[in-house]
């Protein structure tokens, strides 16, 4: 079986690459080892797919080479993908912070990609495992569960390690190692935190409670909602900061991102001297949350009995809660994988491996990790388009 291009992986970047190459007149085959294609697309955004972000920029990505993604992102912009979904009649809305979601279902984004692949003449074959990939005089040969296949260009679009029950495997890293490419250590990112047993037990009554916070770690700060869970801490704020957290680090949580809490407490002491400090805090958050946090931070007594130093300690506790997660929930629930194939090994304009002409790597397997909010999908579209134009 001979093709111009074989794309391994029928996810966001792989399908975008395949359609782009197909429209250029290339014969394209997409191979997928699972039964369903685009599983992470379907799972994303609570089933509504946060497919891009209006504020997408290079600053929204983490990489050892922060400038690598600039070329691809500049050549396939947010407006390009928005135009594509509009052309296919997909209705969408902006949620917060520039995040674009489908009005109805993630299935609509997969439908767009499937239709584009069909129009471009792309063949898609599922439940096909790759047993071996070898370089030949004319490109590459794939030995698969469906027989041998040959192509001058092969694109690896199999993603990272996040959400293994969605079909994630280390395939891309194994191929990169086979051809001598350097790989940075990988870890789960955009992932909830777990807590030590004692702290988790104390906070357990707050499971399901959300609160707007700023969270900081290793010089990075995000202002979003935090969610208490029965395992630890989640919500957009925690997912964002997890990409910057390393085991053993403490994170600083500010429950009053919009307030000068010390000044507010001094005013409350004058206005409500007989009020208990828990009651005062409960006017700014749920009563249950105020009770449990005040107990955790050791805050109690009437406002009139609080010295300036006491109030300063209360303000410090609520504006920089120093919490050391015991870990994260890992790849099982992580949205993306941080680390991966060193981008210095990859041509930034074409996504071709410098050491292996005709072999391309796109999407999550590369050392390019976006912030929460549609940025990783934009990287999938942009890197897929770049490779699709080059193969």
C-alpha cells in the first residue's frame, strides 16, 4: 500500500494535517489504533469542546524553547479556525477569558474535521496498530496489523500521555527515541491536586464548593475559580497552576483577590465589634467555608478583641494560604502532558524532524504545552496545518 502521506493518530492535530495535505492533492492515509477517532475532542470542554481562545498568543505556551510555536501560530490563526467552524455552520459562544465553546456538542468539531477530510479525499483506518516504522530509500515503511504501508512522509500525531483511557500511549516518544531525537521528561499538566490525608479530611465538607481566587507558584499567577473536591483541589485556577508546580512546592492561594483584606477587617472591627470573626468572613464566602477555613487557620473570637497584629495574621492566612499538595491526580485526569520531544530537534516551519527527513511530529507530543482555555487545541490546529502544508 503506497501513499504520499501517512498520518498516525486521528486526533485534532492529525485530522487537521490530513485534510490540509489532502487539499494539496496528496494521497493521505490516517491510522488510528483505537475504534473511535477524536476521543479527546469529544471529551473536551465538558462535551462542548473549548476549540480555541480569542486571546491566543505565544505567551500562553510553556516550552524549553518558548519561541518555537510562534511560526505555526502566526500562519494558522484563531480567526482561521473560527472561519472554518462558521463555514460549517457550527454555532458557538465565548464563555470567559476568550474561550470559545460549541453551543451544542463537541461532536460538531469532529464533524467539521471529518467532513474536511472527506472532501480532501483522506482515507481513515481505525483499529490499526503500528508494529514497526523503518526508514527506506524512498521514505518510510510501516509494518502494521493491516500489513505493510509505504510513504515518503509520515506524520506522528499520537499525542502525549494524558487520559490513557482516551487512547493515549507513549508511541510518539518511542519513535522520536528510535530516530535519535532528544525528549524532555514528561509529567501530567492541567490536572487537579491531591492533598495529605489530614488536610483532605478537614476540607472534605467543602467538596463541591467553588470560590474565585488567585493562585501563585514559581513566579506564575492565575486568577480563576478554585474547586474543593473529595480528593483535593481542582477548578480552572488549580489546573492552570499545576503546569508550573513541581513536587514539594507550596502554592499560595488568595481568597480575596479583589480586596485589601487587612483594611477591610479593620473597618469591620470598628463597625461590628461584637461580631465573631467567622461571621465577618462568612459575609464574603459561604458560611461553611468561613467556618472550616477559620478553624484551619486558627482564627476565632470577637472582632473587638482582635489586635492589629491579630488581624494581620488573619489577612495573611486568607490571602496567601500556603498549601503543599501531596501530588496530582496524574495522567488519568490530566488534560495535557508537559514536556516531550525537544523542539530544537524539529523544524519550526514544517514540523519535520531535523535528523529524519520526511518524519514529522505535531501536537501534544512536542514540548509545547498550552494554558487552559482552548490554547492546546489552537496548537493542534496550527501545528497540523504547518505539517500538512509541508508534507
